[in-house]
C-alpha cells in the first residue's frame, strides 16, 4: 500500500525473480515483469511508474417514478390527468368525479365545497375554454388540474368560492414528438386525440386535435302529494343527450432568454348537441282514479362555435414563485339553440281532451 504521494517500499524480499502487480480503484492493473533480487543486487529502485486512469462507458441510467393522481400542496390540490386512465376517453368532469371537496352534476357543472360560484382558468388566465363547462372540455387536452380553494389576489378571486386552473399539455423535450390516443366506451362513447410538439433551440411549436362523442341517458320517476286537496301527481320520464365536439389548437413559444418568454396560441372548438326529454304526468284523485294524463316532449339542438386568440409575455425571477405575466386575449363565440316542445293532453276528468 502506497502513501499519500504514491511512494511504496517493500522490505525483506527474498532472492528470486518476481512479477510486480500494481492495482488501484479507477485505474487499469499494470504489471512490471522480470524483477530479479540476488545476493549482490538486493536494493532495487524502480523509479516512477506512470499509471493512467481507466475510462468505463456505462449504459444509460433511467430513474422512473409515478406521480399520484391527486397531490396536495400548501394552497391547492393538483389532479394529474395522465394518471386517471378511466377519464382519458371522457371530459375533465369525468376525471374529477372522485376528487375531494369537488362535486360535478350530470350537466358538467362543478361546485367546490358546496358552492357553484367557481372561476375556471386555463394556464392561469381566462380564455375561451373558461366559458365552457367541465363536461365540454376533453381530458386529453389537459395535463393537470389545479383546485385552489383559497385563492390569492393573483387569481382575482373576488366573489368566488374557488378557482379551477386547467394546465394544457406542453412537451419540453427537444426535437419532434407527439402522442395519439383512441378510446372507445360503452353506450357509443368515443374519443380520439392527437398532440404534436416540435422544439428547436428557442422555439417551441405545439398543435393538437381532439374529437369527442358522448351519449347519456336518464330516467325519472316522481310522486307528488297535495294533502290539502287530496290529489296526487305521478310523473315518469326519460331523457337522452348526444354531444359531438371537435377542438383544434395551435401555439408557439419563443424564449428570448431563460427569464423572458413570448407566446401565441389559437383555439377553435365546434360542438353539436342533440337532446330529447319526455315526461308523462298522471293526475290522480283522492281515490287514486285517473283525472288527467299529460305527455310533454322536448327536442333540442345546440350548435356552439368558439374561437380564441392569445398573446402572452412571461418573465420569471430568481425568487421561486415570483413572475410577471401579461396577456392579450380575444374570444369569439356563437351559439344556435332550438327547442321544440310538444304537449298532449289526452284525458281530462276521465274524457278525451284537446291537444
């Protein structure tokens, strides 16, 4: 074993011929052959023996971890959409069905802690998607959802019980990459999406298309009693609704430097909704005899068109969480809605009645 400077001395070496082996961690082993120790030559100086460091090429090391579906931070909950496989073929509302403190009704309207006065943001700002219910936004467009139950002044929370911030997908890997998904569900529910990303030096380009078709049905059975008049009303109904939507989005980011970024994006969405609702009312007297029968049918169509333009500037600072943003947003939205209501009264006091 050598000292700190690499010097080594071997004492009491017997006479003979030897092979000297030199080894150390990180260096290749070196051999010095034909070292002779005789009676006359018993003090041998080998001098400086150079040893070069060894280089070893290892295979790549991959560290893989799985993010939980719901993460709890100091001021918000974060729902990771990619971890919810069941919601990939549906909407954001489907992915939030089991999130604590959040309730989503059958129409996609969300409430937090019992209040429906909730503000929806996209990447921290209001856009065309903010005007839609969560049931109209495909889950494939969203990377994560931030649920802010105690929002600060950063989100302009006046008059709201909470903020839902939708974080859109953006890939930070260099070069060209993308994902494509197709989902098929029961009751003729379909969903497909294509997300593309190209990053080159300071430029980043994103594009995506989402198609979603959902079909929902429901039934109703109610019974109302009027104790003062001794009459009864029974209503039986069913409803069904079909939603078809197409979403296109394009965007680009330019990094002036690590602290300053300019961005621009365009979003176009079109939706087609067809619905039917039928109710049958049966009016009964005190002895449960039929006094009136009324059938009410509602057929509705709704066509939505949304166009959203966004220009943004973002500056970050050395202090974590401190940033300056400025956004210019222009939104166009049109909607054509038609409802046809048909009501038929077939009995009145036990006799046929008019329509």
